[in-house]
């Protein structure tokens, strides 16, 4: 089947075969369909995904077509909050569940239980999806994100002699692991690109600031500051500003948050990687449409390619991609 | 003549705490069926010696033999095994547990032969024998289900005694067991001790009530500064002799001469009542007068004084200070009107143990130390002044008050309130647990302040104290003023009969 | 007659249990009734089963924490212990050990962590708050060292899955295990010396020493027991999720304490209400379940949860007073 | 002579300050020396400035927490209060209010949260642990309700940035503010009635009541003060980051308590060592700084932090004993 039509920009080389344990497609007649949306937390990123979801639902006719249930745990890692929500939704016989897994193998029994109850489960933004029950894994390959960061560095520094790189990691876990995996794959090919420091900053800005300060003390001569998330990069930027190093040390962020985007425009950031949050949201609804409304199959992975933005192409980015634009105003 | 069998033998026991040499080469023995009195000033070492026998302190040197065999007492369990049981001066009870649980703590009866931590308890058996001890032996009625934190101090003291009796130990140590007890209860304890004696058990009896000691005990040992200075049969002693041995000198007469009070009332109480506590209390307290407040536990004397201090207010009646009506609805309002209150339970209601004497002294008069910044220089000089005037034994203003003897702690607390320059001073059991010399000092201080025209109310369960110290004595019974006696004509008997009269009638009627 | 007074007595001695616990029970019933009215689905057998299954992980630990708190102690390390021990079980399973051996090892590890807590508190005499907080941080750290943040998955062994997912007739296995645990602790707490001594230490530590209670011994045992229960909870959670998550049990320490205190056990020690604790744990699960079922705006959840905790405690004070009066 | 003994006296009355505090000071010096040897850069003025700037956020709050703990209380709500008040400042700034007005409003809000804590503890008589824990959860919830998880950014007003980023000569503004705060609290605690009353309540609540101290009044004030300081910390952090983060201050409650207790203030109340608290807060920052500078493997960070907390407390016990002997 040509999935390209239904899912623009899908990377077909990422698609893997179905296991046969997934829920079967079915064209449900009743409206509205109840669809559960369960991220690992509610933050800037997931708000952007949600914006995509809402816009796509509008396209299909709005709440009268799909009633969206949104529940988010109190913190990134509160997997048992997700367990509760899943169970509640299963008891409620919702028509589909879209859930973001914080971690590998999380919720597998719940996904199985939903599937057995005839509720198709779609994953999104899940670093490692390895259980056999989910219908489709929507988002992008986290290691592609890391590759994109590395590739940008390579393109701009590969023949600049020795280049010192400091990295702000997130909390230990699959997101950090996957992104670093992709990053290292590429960087390791270039001996002149040296990672001199690699420290965790807990995904948050305050730690991005202090950890960067501390790394700069140890390595005043770094050329590039890589952060696995723009929040940490923005903290790092504060540290650089205080030292009047902004623009001198290249910051390579991740996620293309609004502030990062602006920072590129003024030259504080060198680059950031957009992982297509809003498109991810759209794809969730498209997959639901295909699978639950039209009753057609969907690819086991619906991944798009992360896009790197820097001064050269930042102008091409459409700011409306950050927000939910109600249909009427479109 | 057959030498009586040894129950306990102590040889050359010594103990120091940092600088203080609490005990020094103390030796003594105790025969089966003997009651031994142990007396001495505050800080003489009595409790320390007893705590050593109970395993609460480990001696630095010395031997202990029980029934002729050497025993090594390193922790309380060892003492229990050796058949030694103790009533601690500072009660060692569990406020959240009820009487039965307290009486059996550490000695629970459980199913199965060997007592394991996990073997099921036989609660009914324990409850029954607790009931037995309390009702038959001590003949008191207690609510066995209520956490004993809710009981009165006297009731708790009884529970502590019951626990010791329940241990069936052969050697029973009683460290100031009667400080909190009423006359009747004290007499009952005396009977119990005699029964124990007859049953061939040995008792060591520590008290500051010397007459009591002389009547109860066969033999008396006197400690001074941690050393044993006398070991004599009671028959060979009288109170003044004992005092002489205790303080190594003679004590002037215990109660200072009374001066006649002024005529105009400083405090007038009219029809003061609180439901379930006290009803329709009326009295005048004149300038320079010391008014005693007698009555059994629960007769309402304590709620009454506390009401005068704004700790729990009255629902009816009026209070006049120097003729002017005052509304006392909180402790701070009482203090503002010039009323001071010294609570009975020094440890739990009086001292800030880890803080210095100076700190404790000024606790209720900090505003005197300056508007914003506390003038700690002034604090210190006041403290030095009082330490001198009151003869407080301490290393100085900086010593943590917890390290002072009870007697000296008491003096500091008294000073705390004198420093507020009150009009009226309310004292609850002002000499509980302090030695005869410290008592005399405290009496001096009380009379001194009355001489300065202050009105003093003394609540005490010790009638001798009331008669010796006060001008008049208000006796309470079941929340009502049973009568006001003139101290000069009052006697222990008249006070006693007033405080229990209606029970006589009640029994006659019933 | 005496049998009757005995009845009265045991009520009395468990005053805090019934008294302190009563308020929370009332609150719980009211809440359940309200949710039942708000959504018919709430009272469905399926949902109630889920709620109990969700409550057990906090409940089991809270039983241990009840003893700790009754002893005037506190244990912040339970969440990390849960994750750590779950990990051990999973790891051994994946190395092909037999499920029971793996579980036993995991329980042993939990007990060991508890013993370390206990020794540092009772022997080295460091404040329990600090000891268990440091232990919480260190244990979580060790988990990261070992897993690098990646969960252990693929626990497909049906025997092992039984623990967390099995049923005995209509009763989920974890619930059954929790009930058994409850009864065991209940017995320990109210029917044995061990329980008495635990309460005594909480009520008056100095006196406990003077009457010859071996305080260190009891304290270490109580922390060990709590570590054991945290491990039990860890095993159930791992078996339930068929994976050992490095981040499992984060924030449990507070949920657990909330459950215990809501249940009427005072942080001042000396009293314990195990029944109240159970009610407290269930209440937490009920609230969260209700929020989902009623699809309450996700941003309001924390606000509601906090408010309900406060209300429950007030209700308990009130309930307590009712009894006392 | 008398001046000298006076010195002795004040030393005595502040025994815990010096005694309890001494251990941590030793630990801190040892640690700094060690890191200085491990990395020459560690002792650079720049780095020491960074460390202090990183320490202030916890330190300021810990000063308040020292009073709370000396009063035998506890406050878990400080982290959420920090985030909430930072948010208020940011929001008002973005609405175009003048920086000082915005900051004032934010400080007022923090104080208010503290007052609510205090009233619930002192008047309604709910356990402080539960009150402040519920407050922590609710406040964090309100933040989510308001921000929907998205930070408030773009605080470009230079006056506002001064608070967190400015310098006075070589001294960073936030550090200056922290020093002033320290001196103020130090004065309050050791030189005024308020401080005496606070310690008295922690030392013996019943005795405190019977010397006419208005306990409710003091308690509420102490919690209010702590709320105020949490807000101050929130303002500094927001100004430093030029953004108010919804998740700001998560886990601060434990860092703060660790700093206070490491500093030698006992959770049993009655004594306080403000100097020790400051040392404790700095120690935490030094450790994290050291981990980064030495580029210690991510996975080991927490293990090290936990271990150091334990060691610091032991050092303090030891240091304390040294003094007493
Ligand atoms: N816990 C302690 N720490 C240090 N020294 C102590 C301690 N308890 C007692 N002492 C020392 O032991 C000496 C005797 O104290 P002890 O309590 O035995 O006096 P006492 O005879 O019981 O006084 P009282 O008649 O008031 O009970 C005191 O002078 C004191 O120096
Ligand atoms: N913790 C302690 N450290 C040092 N000395 C102490 C300590 N406790 C008591 N003392 C000393 O013990 C002596 C008496 O102590 P104790 O506790 O027996 O007071 P006390 O006279 O028995 O008061 P009371 O009879 O009212 O209990 C005092 O002189 C005091 O210096
Ligand atoms: Mg004594
Ligand atoms: Mg004594």
C-alpha cells in the first residue's frame, strides 16, 4: 500500500512488519469516536503534538467526529499514573488509545489488555517500542535526532582542526541513550571532533545553566555546546551570555522550541533539530482515521525525518507550527 | 544471733559524669525482708546509685552481689533477671499505652513457653492481673482503657508502682515514690511496703520526706556528695540527726516566721466556676498573704489556679486585681495583669532543658531585655544576681538548665517569675522532689516575695508545708470550696477531713 | 461480662486504629458513593478490581511505614528500594533463575537495604530522615549505574507473571498477597511483643530503654521489615508491568506517608492505625481513578489530589473527635 | 573577664551553632581542598563565584527552613512555592508591570502561601508534614493549570535581570541578597525575642505556652517567613533564567532539609545552626560542581551525592562530639 498519501513525509525504510498480535482494523460507524491521548507529561513538546492532533481532528469534523480524552501523568516518569489512566479507558471501552511510552517495554501488559479488549493502541514519541501489540508507532527515530545534530556539526566543523564538544544529557534513560547513540555513530567517524565533557542536566533549564557553567570551568576552550533538549540548551545559553560567549561557542539544540528558534535568528544558537512534533500529532489522528474510521491497515512505524534548522534556513520555518490554529481562522 | 540472709551487697561502687563525681566508693548491703532508707541532698547520688542497680547507668567501678552471687549489671534487662525492680523518680511510662500495657511492658504474658518477640499475647490474662493489682493491692479504680497520658500525675505514679509490684522482684527500689501522692495513697504505700517486708522481699526507699523514711525503714543510709556518710538503724535516728548527716551541719528551722499580711485584698475571686472543674469559688488574697490551696487530686485546685493564669478560662464569676475587675482570657493577658504561675511538672512544663540558665531565667520577661535586639549583657547580669541571691548551684549563666538538680532547676523557675515583677504568684507543688535544704530555701524565697507585698497562692499536696508556710488554707472538695482554714489553727487532720468529708457522709448515706 | 470488657478494652487499646482510622473510613465511603453517583462505571466490578490492584503497591509499603512512623521514625527510601529490588528480580529471571529464587533474592535485597537503614539510624545514630533520604538517592543511583536508565523487559515467565497478574477466583493475586500481608502485620502490631515495643519506642524512647526493651534491635527489625515489604511491592509491580523500570516508585515515599498519616497514625509516634493506613492507600487510588473516569482536566489533577489529602486528614481529626467524645 | 565569660556564654547558648555546625564546616573544607587538588580550576575565583550563585537558591530557602525545623516543624512546600512565585513575577512582568511591583507581588504571594501553611498547622492543627505536602502538590497543580506546562519566557527587562544576574563589584547580586538575608535571619534567630520564642517552641512546646508565648502566632510567622524566602529564591531563579519554569524547584524540599540537617540543626527542634545551614547548602553545590568538573560518569552522580550527604552528617556528629569533649 502507498502510505505516502495518507502520511506525508513518512520514512518507509523505518517501517517494520506487523507481528499479527495487533488489534485488527475496523471501520467503526458510531460518532464521536472516543480517543485517549496519554503523553508522559504535559510540556511544551506535547502541547505542540496536541496542537497537531486538534487541528487534524478539526479537519475530520471536530469533537462531533472524535472526542479527545487528554490525561497526563504528574511527572515524566510516573508510569503508574499511565497504568491507571489506561485501565480507566479500557473499562470505558474508548475507541482508540494513543500513548507515549517514557521507557522501553513500559505498559506492555496494559497495551496487551487494551488490544485484547479490541481497543487499538497507537504509540507516539516512544524512544523504544518493542512490544508486539501496538498498532503503530508514530513519531520519529530518536537516534535520527542525534544524527541530525552530529551531521550539522560535521558539515560545519569537519575540517576546522580539533573541535571540542561539551554535551548536556538528559536524565539517564532511553531518550538520552538513543539520541547519544545516533550522535556518536556519526561523530566517532571524525577524530578531530572531540567530546571533552558529557554531563546530565535533567532536561531542565536551571540545571542546563549550572552544569554548563561547571563544564566551562573545566573546559574554557570548548567550541560547541550540544544539548539533547532545547530547555537545557537555553540554560546553557544563559551561562554563555553571562560569560559573553554567546555566539562564540556554538549551541546545537534539540526540539526547535520557540525560544531556540528565536535564538538562532539572533545568532545565540547555531542550530537546533526539529523532530516534527506537530506532524506527529497529525499522524496520530491520520492513523486513527485510517484504522478505526476507514478500517484500513496502517504501517507499524509512522516516522518522519527530523529537520535541522540553522541561520541558513530558519526563515523557512512556519511559526504557526508551534500553535493550534483553529479551523475557522485557517 | 543468726545473721540475716543477704539479699544485696554493693562494694566500692563509683560513678562519674564528666566533671561531676556522682558516686564515690559506696558500699552497702541489704538483708532479705529489710526496708532500707536512702537519703541525701539533691544531687547526693541517690538516683545514680539506684539507676546503677537498675542497669540504667553502668558503674565505673564496684561490685554488686545478689543473694551472695556476683552479678554484672550492664543494662536494665540484667537487673530484671537479677530480680531487681525500680520505680524511677522521673517516671518511665508510655503515655500512649494504657495502664495494663504499661504495667506489663517488658513482662508481657504470651502464649507458648519461651517468650518470643512474635508470640501472641494473652491480653485477658494481663488485664485481669493488672486489675487485681490495682484494685486489690493498691485499691484504686483506673480506666484501664485510656492511654495513661490522660491520667493525673498521681494516677501515673500509682501505675508505675503497680508495674514494680507486678514484677515480683525480690528487691524493690523506690526513688521518691510519694512525691506526687496524696496522704491516703502514701499511707497505702506504707502498708504495701510492710506486706512486701513480711513476704521476705527487700526494699530500698529513697525520699526527701525524712519523717516518712524514719517510720517506714529499718535502717537508713545517708549519702553526701556521692559518698556514704552514715549507715544506722532508724531507731537510732531522728529527723534533725538525719538532716545533720545530710548537709553536714544543722539546718535552721524549716519554715521562716510568718509576717501578718496587709489588709487590702490584692486579688478577689467571686463565684468563679467552670463546668466539671470548680464551682462558685470565692476568696480574697491580701497583700503579703500566702494562701494555701489543699484538696485531693481532681478536687479542682489545679484547674482553679490555672484558670487564674488564663490557662483554660472560667465560664462564670469575676476576678478583681487591686479592686479593679480584670478579664483573664489568655495566659498573656494574665501575665499582663501581673500574675505569675509556676507549674508542678518541672521537666515537661517548666524548663527548656538544652538551653542555658540565663535563657530559662528570662523566658517570661524578654520584653524587659529591650525592644528589638535582646540585651544579653543585662540577661547575664540578672542571672548572676539571682544565682547569688537564691543560692542556685550551677557553673554559671551559660550552663544548660537540664544539668542542674531539680532543686536548683526549681529555684531558676521561681526566679523566672519573680523577674516579671508580678502582683500575684501562683505556685503549683513548688517543692516537689527537692531536698529539705532546697525546700527551706524555696520557702524563704516565697515568704520574701510575700513580704514585698505580693500575694502568693500555694497549691500543695503536702499539708505540713501548707500549715508551715501559709496564712490561710483553702480546702477544695469536688470542685467546691469545702472551707477556708486559718493556718495557725489548722492541722493535717482538719485539712484531711475537710478534703474528704463528703465522702464520709456519702458512705454513711449510701 | 469480663469478655465484654475485654472487647471494650481491645477497642480501647486500638483506639487510634478505630478512632484515628474512622475519619478516613468515612471520607473514603463518602468519596466512593459520590463517584458511584457521578459515573455508573465507577462501581463496576472491573473498575473496583483495578482500583484495588492499583492501591496495593503503595498499600503494602505503607503497612511497613505504619510501624516505622509509630516508632517515631520515617523512611524515604522505600520508592528506590522498590525499583532496586524489582530490578534484581527481573535481572535474575532474565538470567534464567527460577522465579521463586529470583523473588526470594529480591526480598532479601530489600530486607538488607532496610537493615542498613536500621543500623545507621539505631547504631550510628544518624537522623532517620537523612539516612533514608541518602539511601533513597544512592539506591536510585545504583539503579542508574546498573541499567543506565534502560528497563529490564521480556519477563514472560508465566509463574512470575502470576504474582502481579494472576487471579484466585475473582481476587487478583496481588490483592490477595496484600490482604495476607495486612493480616500478618496487623497481628504483629497488635498481638505481639514486637508491636508493643514498637509503639513503646514511639511513645517514650528513654522509658523504653529503662524497661529493658532492646531499642536498636526493634528499630533495625522495623526498617528491615519495611525494606522487605518495599521489595514485595517491587516484585508485584515488576511482575505486573512485566518490566523493571529504573524510575519505578519515584515519589512513593510521599504517597506512602500520606496514606499512613491520612489513616490516623501520628508522626509523633506511639500510636498506629493499620486499618486507617489501608484506607488511606485505597483513597489515593480511588481519587486518581475518579479523576480519570470523570476525565477531569489533567491540569487540575494535582490540585484535587492535594485538596483531598487535606480534607481526608481534617475528616480524620473530626472522625477521631467523634469517637473520643 | 566578664566580657570573656560573656563570650563563653554566647558560645554556650549557641552551642549547636558552633558545635553542631563545626562538623559540616570541616567536611566542607576537606571537600574543597580535595577538589582543589583534583582540579586546579576548581579553586578559580570564577568557579567559586559560580558555586555560590548555584547555592543561593537552596540556601535562601534553607535559612527559613532552619527556623521551621528549629521549631520542630517541617515544610515540604517550598519547591512548589518557588516555582509558583517565580511564575507570578514573570507573568506580571510580561503584562508590563514594573519589575519592583512584580517582585513585591511575588514575595507577597509566597508569604501568603506560608501563612496558609501556618494557619493549617497552628490553628487547624493538622500535621505539618501533611499540610505542607498537600500544599506542595496543590501549588504545583495550580502552576500546571496556569501554564499548561509551558514556561513563561522573554523576561528581557534589565532591571528585573539585575536581581539574578547583576554584580556589585565582584559580588553577584543574588549572592549579595543571600548574604543580607543570612544576616537578617541570623539577627532574628539569635538576637531577638522572635528567635528565642521559635527555639523555645521547638525545645518544649508546653513550657513555651506556659511562659506566655503565643505559639500559633510564632508558628504562622515562621511559615510565612519561609514562604517569603521561597518566593525570594523564586524571583532570583526566574531572573537568572529569564524564564519561569513550571517544574522549577522540584525536589528542593529534600535538598533544603538535607542542607539544614547536615548543618547540625536537629529535626527534634530546640536548637538551630544557621551557619551550618549555609555550609550545608554550599556543600551540596560544591559536590554537584565537582561532579561536573571532574566529568564524573552520569550514572554515578546520585550515588556520590547520597554518600557525601551521609558522610557530612557523620562528620557533623563527630565534629559535634569534638566540641563537647
Ligand atoms: N545524667 C547525668 N549526667 C551527668 N551527671 C549526672 C547525671 N545524673 C546525675 N549526675 C550527677 O550525679 C550526681 C548525683 O545525681 P543524682 O540524680 O543521683 O542525685 P540524687 O541524689 O538523686 O538527687 P535527688 O535527691 O534530687 O534525686 C549529680 O550531682 C550529678 O553531678
Ligand atoms: N545530664 C546531666 N549532665 C550533667 N549533670 C547532670 C545531668 N543531670 C543531672 N545532673 C546533675 O545531677 C544533680 C542532680 O541531678 P538530678 O537529675 O538527680 O536532679 P534532682 O536533684 O534529682 O532533681 P529531682 O529530684 O527534682 O529530680 C545536679 O547537681 C546536676 O548537676
Ligand atoms: Mg534522685
Ligand atoms: Mg533526682
